[in-house]
């Protein structure tokens, strides 16, 4: 089996020591530094181009129970903007987890205000928020992973129509301020949804299925389910362990690792390589606006002369 693994490098993973399984995999593999966030790298590997965004929203909406047609789509993730000393940053959770009833009332309020402008907010079956318009938008957006922990100012929509969309975002923030659903959230100690984050704009790609050699996609997010649908590959939920992955009959498997309880996965990947249960492992590791792509074959695990380094050393 040839296995491709996609994973976000959380602080826990990026700070792993030199003797961790992930550090050993990095030391033995061919490491490439990619100047692109993980979602962008994945889109490129599936044959997509940015114009200027990768059309993540349209691809996801089509697999999320929505009629995509020839419209222009954006992800409209509900977020909480945190006031720092002299700027705003994104709350760690993007999108914020929201009760379905609260999400419905917020989106209804947004549509009541913006429908006259040809904008429609929609909620997919997964709970993801989308923004649909029949007009092509001359803006470039930034993926949330790029913005995490930074001043959001330089990552707001850019392009000829930027001023219009900054005004839209300001109106969204005013509409959500003291919205009844937010009052209810705050009474429960939950962060208010005080804005949305726009990203992944574009129309559904005309050439489908997308190019990919994947026989099976394993992942829980709507992004992976959508890519599987567009490539014609079956998609299954992420199994509880690697053994269940290796028992699959597929030869080319793509796997989305979870953001929690990930350490054991890398330990089992290293063992599976050494025992030749995996003939080639490709790891795409996302670290904010950058990614690492590592290719490893079983014979590489015996290259003892390649010394181990802490994971963070590969990210600098």
C-alpha cells in the first residue's frame, strides 16, 4: 500500500523531541519545504489551481448538500475575533462550534440583511457556513491556517473589490453584535460569534473528476469528503487505528489524521514502514502558512547515518 497522510502540526507535535516517532520519520525521509498552507498543498496535489483562491468553498458545498450551479462560493466560517493590545486576531477554533439552532438564527439574520445585495448565506449538512453570489468576485482571501495567531489586518480580502467586502464584513459584525444567539452563547461561557472569515473563493471546477491517483480517501472533514466525491474515489470515516487502514484492499490511500491523539499514529506508521506493510509513505504536514512534504520508503528506515533532530528544527 502507498499511503499519503495529511496532518496539521499542532504545538504538541511541532515541539516533539528528537527521539519521537515523528522526528525519526522526518530524519529518514526526503523532506521538501513548501511555501503553502496544508489545504493549498492538498488542492495542488489534486490538480487544482488558484485563481486567485483555490475553489475550496464550491468543492465543499457540492458535497455538503448544496446546489452549487455556476455560482461563486466562499467559505464563511463563523469566528471570534480577539482584541489584542493594538489589533485583532482569530480565536483558536475556526470555525467556532455552534449549536445548530443558534447557527440557523444567525444565518437567517444575515440573509434578511444581505439578500437584497445578491448575497446568500447557507449552512451545509456538515454545519459549515457558506456564502453564495452569482457575481464573480475580484478578491483574494487567506486561509484561516495562515492567519492563526497574527494580526488579521494584512489578511483581510484584497483586490479591486476589497473595499466592498471589508464593508460587508463590518456590517456582519454589527449584525452579530448582541445577537440573541450570541447572548445565549455568552451566558453559557462560550465565545461570541462576532464575525465571519471568508476564504476558498471560486466556482466549481469545470473539469471533473479532479486528477488524483487515490483509490480510497479516509477522513472526517467535509473537505476530504468533497475531494473524494470530485475524484470519484470512495470516502470512509477515519478508522480508530492504522491497522484498520492497512487492512483495506486499496493500493493508493489518502488519510486525514485527527488533530488530537495523533502521537500513536506516527509510532504505528514507523513500525508499518519497517515491516514493509507500507511500500511508500508520503506525509504532508501543515504548519500555519507553510508545509512539509516527506516521502519515505521502507529501505529509508535503515539509514542509520541520518541523525534525528527535534521536529521544530525542520520548521525553521
